[in-house]
């Protein structure tokens, strides 16, 4: 009778053979110090003492770094038990490892820090991982290639230590692109480029008018440094004074009498095109409180400014006071300049009708009048003869 064992090697003899093999392997493992299960030689570069060792090569037990599948602790937890300074960094988003935890929590220690690659191999190797550079506040989207076309590498900005930044790396590359601009920019804003720039070139198409202080009128062509003098950071840029008076106080012809809110009267398009709104100011109803009588009045018009002037525009003025000589005399247009071409304190009758110096002299001398210069003394009403025609 031919019988077949459907369980194959799962026989009593097979189980015994398997157990013997297992015991042999365990014995060899213990005898070799577990090296037969090692993925490779550990890093032997010495450093400060952590967890009782100065290098990974001094670690003798796998469980120091590797957790069993059934344990709650992970391999990253094992790393932090020794690297306590990194554990502290991870609690601060401003630090390197803290930023990674905040922005890319899926990245584990071993994704960047690999061992079992030899005694002298580097412990930091990104491999095929794309490092979350944006998580550190600087984007590499616009920093892929140099001016020559060669790819930008980590060494170009970080030198031999990826945890540091070579301060003159920006200047080195950007001088190759535009040396004049780079030098001028360095003098104006300093060498700490990343204090303002985050790699996305946000200042290339910067729209100042999207912010509260708009660059209108005369401000449109003002250089950045005139308002942001010695700015060395974003905070410095934002702290620039925004009031008119803070920049123009030295040009204040009012000597502070009208306060510091220049925009109540002036506008950035045309500083001289000022509109004074008296309702904005708590001033006396008497003009002379602010406006002394102009010298050109020579004390002839008193202090009732409103009789001629308005608050809308100081000029032109319209005289509404008592005038001994008829203003609408003859064919004149009634303007002050007709009779007072040079000064309001002097007048002339020449220039109208037949009134020229030769004719006036001849007519008066013919009648025996030699003192004829003060016309109004005899012609106070504008008439040629008393009771006669104009």
C-alpha cells in the first residue's frame, strides 16, 4: 500500500531538524556578538560622549538603537534618548529639526542619518529624499541653477556643514549675475540676505501700493533707501515712518503751528496744491489770529480780511470795503491793478481815455494849474469838472 504524506516535511523528523538548525544559528549569533545579523560596520568617528559612548561603533547591543516590532518605542525614540540636544530642537519651530517636525512630520531620523555604511562614512545622507527646504523659511524653487547653468548644490550655500549657512554665498552668486546691483544692494541693506529674502523673489514684482503707504505722486520715484535707510531686516523695513511730518518736518514752513497732519491740506501728487479746510482746525474766526496784515497792504486795509478774502482761496481778492474813488470808473474793469499797477498805496490815472502824461500836462498848464499830479485831490468823484461828465 502506497501512502503519501500530505504535510510534506512537516513530520516529526522535520521539526527536530528545524529546531536543531535554529539552536545552531542562535549559538553562532551569540558567539559572533550578533554580527551575523548586522547590516554593516557602524560609524566610528569620535565625538562628545552620549549615552556612555563616543561613537556608534562603541554600541554593542542592537536594541540600543533598534526597537522590537512589539514595542511602542520607535527607532527615532531611541535616537533621542542619546541625542538630547536634538530632542530640544524639535520642540522649537525656529530650529532646524523643529521646523522639520512641524512641516514634514513623516521624515524620520534614519531618512537623513544613515549608519552601517562603514567606520568613516558620513552620517548625514539625504539619499533620494527631497529635503523640505521650504520648512526652514527659504525656498529653492528659484535657486536651481547658477548663472553659468550649473546646478546649485548644497555645498554652494552650506559649505561642508549643511547645518550652517555660508554668509557670502548669496553675494558670490548674485555678483556673477549683476555685480553693480549686488554691490549697491549690499551697501544699502547689508550682507544678511536671508533676513529679508526667502528665495521666492517676492521683491521682484513687489507692489508697494498693496500696503497702507502707497507710493503715489512724488513718492513714486523715491529710492527705497530714502525711506528705509539702513534697513537690515523685514522688521526694519516695516518700521519705516509713514507720516508726512516724520520725513518733511524740516520743510515745515508753518513751524508746527498747524500740527503734524500734513495730509489735511496737502496731497502727494502736488505739495503746493494745498486745500486749507478751516473746519478741520479749531481756530479763531479772526483771520489776523493766524495771518498778520501783509506788508503790501501798508496798513491801509485794516484787519477785516474777510471783507476782501475768502477761506476757499486767498487770491484773487475782491475789495468790498469803503473806497472813496468809484471803483467802476469809466471803462475800467474794476480790478485793483488798473489804478494800482505797482502798489496798493500808489495810484495812477494814466492809461485810460486821453489820460496820458503829455495830454494831462498840456491841459492843466493851459488852465494855469501847475500842481496836477495828485488827481484825486481835485477829482475825488472821478469827474472831469465838478458837476460835469466823466
